C-alpha cells in the first residue's frame, strides 16, 4: 500500500502578522457568487473520465464519524473501510491493483483517537481529530487548547478546530486571530484545519473575513462546517472561501488548503466540488494535500456510482461493505 | 516532489452537429425582394385574420420548438460563428424563447397591424433577431429579414416547422440595394433595425417621410464601472463574460484608481483560466482560434469621473456597475446615458424591460440648425432640474392656459409621472425603469388646436426634453407661446417650415405624443 505523506514541495502556511487591511474592505456580492456557481454547474464530465474523478474524491476524503454513540468497534470498522474503500473487483477495473485507492484521513472525536491510531497503524492514513469543544466551541480557551494537546499526544496528525463564532459576529477580529494562533501553536507538527461554521456566520462577507483571519493565524486548511450547523457546505460558501485562499496567497505568498464538510452526500456533489476546485484554484487543489472532503455517507454513493460505471450494475447499497 | 496524481480532465463532450452541418451544406437561394414580399404578404393575410389567442398559441409552439432544437441552434452558431455551444444553450436560446413567450402573452392585447415588418441589421445574433421579429408576428404581421446568416434562415425554417403559415417569415440578402428595395415597398409598414447609432440616424431620416413606423435597438459597447467598494472577483467575472464572444459589441473598462492594479491582476488570472477549444464542446469557453481582446483599463478617481468617462463617447448601450454601496450604485445608474444599467450584475435581459426605442409615427423635423443648437443648450439645463422643479415651472405654464387646456396639461403631467415598470425576475433579481430624457424632440401635433398642441408638448417637457414644434401660425400656437413665456428660452421652438434634418443632435421626430423613454436598471441582491 502506498503511503500518502504531505507533499513537501508545498510548504506549510506559517501564518502572518494580523493585517486588518488585508480583509476589512473586501466585499462579497452574493448574487454574483450565485451566478458563477450556476456557470460552473454547466461543466460536463465525460462518462469515461468519471471513474477517475470519483476515485479522486475518495482519495481526498476525510472519512468521518462524529456521533455520540461512537465506540471502539465502530471506529475500527470505519478504519477498515478507510483502508479498502472499494470492492476488489472495482479496484481491478480501475487499474489500481498495485496502488489501491484509500481515503485521505479518518476523522473522529478526541476520545476515539487512540482506537483509530491503532486500527490504522502501518496504513499511512493519518488520524484527524476534531477538538476545541466541537461543535459549538464554547468551552473555556484553556480547555480547548488542552483538548488539542491531548489529541496530538494520542497520535492525531491533523486537528480540526472550530472558531469562536462570537468573534466573527461582533467583528472582534484581533481576538479571533489570537485564539486561532494559539490553537495553531498547540497543534505543533499536526496540521490544523480551521472550521468556520459558515452556517452560523450567515453572510458571505463574514465567511470571507473569518477565512482571511484564520489563514493569517496559521490555518493549514480552512473548512466550511462541523456538519452540525443548520446549513453546512454549500457551493457559494465554498467559492467565497476559495477566493479568500487566492487573495491570501497573493498577499502572503503562502498556500492554504480547503475542506468542505457536511452536506456532500452524492457522487454528483463530489464532482461539483472537484469541478469548483479545478476551475477556481487549479490542479494542486484537486489533490489531498490541499483538498479534503469531510463526509460520512458520501462514500456509499460514490461506490454505487463506480459500480454502475464499471460493471453496469444497478445502484444497490447491499453490494458494498458498510463503512 | 512532484504530485503522484493525474490531472482531472473533463474529456470530450461535443454536441451532435450532424443536423447543423447538413443544414449549412444545403444551397440557400435567397429570393428576390419582390418574391419574398409576395410570399410573406400572402401568408400574412391569413395570419392577421387568425384569432389573436390562436396566434399566441402558435408563437408558444414556436418557443417550445426552439427549446427542442436548442442543440441544433447551438451547433449552428458554433460552426458558423465559432460561438461556444454553452453560450447559446445557457443564454441565447433562453432569451429568444422568453421573447416569443412574452409577445405571445401580448398578442391578445395588441391592435393587429397591417402589412409586413422588415428586420434590418446584420450580425445581431439569434436573440436580437427573435426579439425584433416576435412583436411583429404577435401583431399579425409577416416578416422579411434582411440577413444572409444561416441563423436567420434556420429561424425561418423553425417558424414554418412549428406551424406558422408557410412563407410568413422570409429572408433576403442584406446588401444595400436589397435594403433600399425593401424600404421602398409599400407593403413594409414597420422597420425594425438593430445596429450602430450612426446608421440608425440615417435610417430615421430616410423613414421620416414615408409614414412607416420604426423601432431601433442600438448596438454599441458595454461599459464596466468598478467602484472601490466593489466585489472585485465578481466584477472580474462580469468582465470575462463581456469579453467572451457572443452578441456583444465590445467593452470599456473603468476601474477606480485605488483598486485598478488588483482588478487588473485578477482579470489576467481569470482570462488565463478560460477553457479554449472546440466551440462544439460543451466545456469550451472560447473557440481556440478566437482571442479575447483585453481592452485597456481606464482608471477614475471619483464616482463623478466614472460617469463622465462612461458617457464619453456616448456610444455605450449598456453598463455594468459594481459597488456594494447602494447610494453610489443608484446615483451612477441614474446619471449614465445608456438604455440598460446592471447593478452588480451583467447581461440580464427580459422582454418586458424596455431596451428598444420606438418611433410609432415618425413626424417631420421643422427646424433650422440654429434653432436646434439653441434647443440642445436649453434641454441640457432643463434635464438637470429635479422633476419636481420642472413640474413647478410647467404648472405656471398650465395656469396661463385657458381652463380646458390647463386641465389637460395637469392630467398629462400626472400621467407622465406614473409610467414605468418594475418586476421581480427571479429571487434576488429585480429591474425597474427610470424616466430618461431623450434630448430635443421634433413633434408634429396630431391636431392643430390648442389641446392638440398641449398633448404633443407637455409629456415631452415633463420628461426633461426640449421640443421643436411643427405648428403653423395661428391662435392656438400664439396661446401656447404666451403661456410658455415663463419657461427657459428655446425649450419650445416653433417652426412652420418643413425641413428634414437628419442631425445627430435631434433625438427623434414624432407625430402626436412622443412616447416616454425609460432606462432599465437591474439590481441583483443577496447576503
């Protein structure tokens, strides 16, 4: 099995000093964002290209379980699926016998990290842990930072933090920057994904500003949602965050990844997001170093679609292993 | 370390072009004008007698037929004009279909018109063609299209296939002698022209003496104005749309100086991400051998300067204005001299939004060049007044008139304020119209009495125009002259001589009451 490591040609975002003028005057016009999303929906992926795209979606996936009833056994089963997401005959049909595809990471709650690390040992698949009082992020800062250190100490290589929404809703940008920077420091060598919880921020202007502050504070990846908000990842929110990534790169010279989460359920959703990444940011952002999809039920839909494309089978859930 | 991952590619997704290829391969004998007129007139006789509700039904059938044939039309535009199929499918066909449906709705409300409509103006594309043809068909007229383009021929074929009387839509060549032969025909009662302002002026002069009605859709560049508080990515996207080939006639970019470097950088980046390729491929933004010309960006310092730049030269027909500041955006829209303004948007169209200048009954132009020059000066100051200030001065005029004429004047002024439309086109997109002064209008009253004069003059003055009144000396004219003594000089000029003047400074000549002109302002919104 190939081991996916972070591409060293793309240096980590170190963050920058806090620059209010990098984002304070930026505007986002929601109607125009909607028009661009509608334009992008007209791209057509030829049928013979589709298996490659769907396989890539799997390879960019943070296979996730974040439920109150998670157990060691549930996490072990998820990890087994993460290592072999596709039925062997589909792997063969894809021509990937020698390097079968696997997901990018497994994402769990902090208490489940030890189980996941053990289950994935030797696979090269990193464990990602949510932290900082996920999903609301309203525990004391000291507790949120301690949670990060715990998950890292238990072997999590990636930490998905949530931002303190009040700082955005009251435009307290310096406070937001300070907190996220402290979280980045607590992450150490682990990569940090900053969840903006865009469904709580409501306006695209808030999304853009929060994204810029999180990147200045050192986020390796900016992520849309916890999956627990009323509205999760949408294409307009994603486009707004990608434009922020482009603006941040132009201003700082540094590269940041993107992760939509929540609300991506179908193979068609996966194709729509990959198209968005390809068109707006280019090839590097269609690969797992700079693009992740947070999902729990998406994999099943992709398996069924691949089965249909490669073997002609009717889309049937029971033909595939349960995640 | 290089990436182990392959590039994701869309693959080839061409539309089926077989039907379009064989259509283009067919010989296309263009009938002579006389033969075309004879065939169209014969078909129009039956069409005019068809009940309006049934005409509406046929037009809707044509709209559905066009939707079904969208792939064929897209392939035709790609093969003939290198227009990417995505553009025809997403924009052009829906716009043409909307025009047919709109005028089908209007058909029962329109007074049937006799004769034929001539559609002039090459290179306007399918959407503009259908927008010119649909009102004539709805009114019961036949149509002769002066165009050699395969698209015009395809439209005529679709009309016949959809069940309109055979021969109702004719196409003839588009050379100058054919055009003149068409204009000379008595059977042509209406002329619809799409093209540049200069040619429309010449045509207007020529039509003035003929009694044919006319409508003009001017073509010209679109101005993009980007204020310093705009969403720059969105404005860049709009610029990219305007630079893509399609039905546009060029673009001028005006960007606030402080954001111009960033705008320019983003635009270059955006254009580098356009997908060049086969226009028949659904994922092609631009035919590989068509290069978008990146125009110079002219920067401005203040909103005032943006408006001045946009209005000079005054050939722009539309503007796309970008600002997140409502006050800036609306003020810019109100001061731009063009028929359509998109606020934070671009290329929105709706058949109910007026973009066409109508000349219901062209009148005479009874003025000398000196009178015209004085009138232009007077009109500029008059149009700059607030509508309420104009109304106050006109109320003085009305007060000096005999009672019946005064009452009429007040009614006309009140009605002038009430015109205009506004619609919600879709959630987050509305348009509304603003009265737009046209300039100096030559007006021939429908009746010679004082009431005829008042009817001809008052609405035009209230809208901010100056009037050259063609009226013989007499008691009525003297009464109006006395009443108008309070008004700025040269706002109404009286002339009895008949001189046909095709002068660019003359905004139009009308018989009866000149129609009000409106500017359409589109506003897109959302959070």
